[in-house]
């Protein structure tokens, strides 16, 4: 019984639920302060939560498992299966909010700001689940504050803690600014602006397999952070100084687009980086699943990964699975 209770408290989904509930409660309070009734606030937050879950799943699939989009598009929004990308969450909330504000005839940016502090606070709590799960870890390091990364088996940068610190600062700033109604329309782009800064820095020491390369020398989410920084900066200017913003926003957009053209990577950059990491996938499965797994295997091999399949004609015993895993002991492997 005690083990089961501890298992729940250390599960990723538990902390995901805690973060969503606490963040939603704060967003509900802020919407009510903006003049919403309690039922309207709850319905708005529920719609935005579903938007966030679908968006985070879609981004993860698009970046890490794009073959799913072709093979089974419905599986691409199956957020209950896990494998989510946080960075798409806030954007998805604000996208889902737009038609609701239009239908309710309420000012968009003023009410989008009601969500910003709650999103930051929810992110802080969700990262506790990442620590217990061992995901989103950093690169191996010998710094004194390194944490043991269970998926690497060595000390690594505690990037989960770095994100928690960044989002705690983000929350403190946004929560303080929300108290003054005149600030509220700036909070949504301000959230993205601050998130982009600390995520760019954190990604520099992030571990895990390589992501698609869009700008030479940057990880995928660093590139996403650059775009987020530019977009949110332009929106802040448009809201704060409309006349200056109307001139500055196109310039910022042009410079960002030029960056992708000038610093685009070589066509095979992703595969070269993957081969450099010498990452190997070992698939333990039954023969009946070999054919459905073929698109995923082809996708990983095209990225430069070595994929080996160990298949059994019927359900293997736990001992058989352990024996298969022992054959690869000590090697840098991801099991599927």
C-alpha cells in the first residue's frame, strides 16, 4: 500500500495533474477578477486545457515522430499516451482562447494575460514530475550541482531544475504585474518573451537524442525560442507603442526569416549529428508487430540511428526480455 502511494506521488502524470489544477485555479481567479462569471471561467479554462494537451502532443509528434502524422493522424493528438512537448502548451492555450474571446465579445490580450501567471506556476510544478521520471535531463557534466540522470547512468545538468528556476522568476514577475489592470494586456507576450530567454539558455546544456536542425549550431528548441522571442517582442511593441510597433514588427519578422535562410544547415545535418551520438534503438516486441513498426524503424534509420529488432512469435517471459537486454548492457541504448 505504501509503495503504491509513493508510486503515485512520484509519477509524471500526478505532477502534471497538480500543475494543471494549480495553474487552472489561479487562471480562474484571474478571469473572475477580469469580470468573468465562475461558470464562464471554468468552461474557458477547460477548453484551453484540451487545446494545450492536443498542441503539446502534436508538437512532440511533429518534431520527434513525424511518421505518425502520415501513418495514423489521430494518434498524433492522443495526448493520453504521453510524449508531450511543453513549449507548445502556452501557444496552444492562447490559440484555443482566441475563438472563445471572439464568441464572448471580450478583449483578447487583456484576458489572455489572466492565463500567463498560472501557466508559469503550472510549469514549475510539472517539472517535479520530470525529475521523478528522469526525462528532460541535461547533458553529462561534472559540475558540483549535477544530478544523477537515470536514463544516462551518469551525473548530468539538472535542466529540470533550471526550467523550474526560470519559470519561478517568470511567475513572480507576471503575478506581480497582474495586480495592476493596466498591465494585464501585456502579460501573455511577456510570458513568452521570458520563457524564450531561459529556455534558450537551458537548451544549451540539454541532453537526449538530437532534434531536427533548423539553424546551424542550435538545437531545435533553441531555434523555437528565438522565434518565440521575436514574435513576443513584436507583439509587446505593438501593444505598448502601436506606432513604433507597426514599423518594428515587420523588421523583426524579416530579420528572423533571414536568419533561417543565412544559417540553414546542410541537408544531412540531422543524420550526421545522430550518427555522431552513436545512438542505438533496440525494439523488443512480438513478430505480429514487426510490420506496423516498419515506418517508425525506417524513420529512425533515416536519421542515422542503428535500430535492432528482437521479436518473439508469442508473448515472451520476463526472463527472456531480461536476457535480451543483458546482451546490450553498458551500451548507449534506448529500448522500445
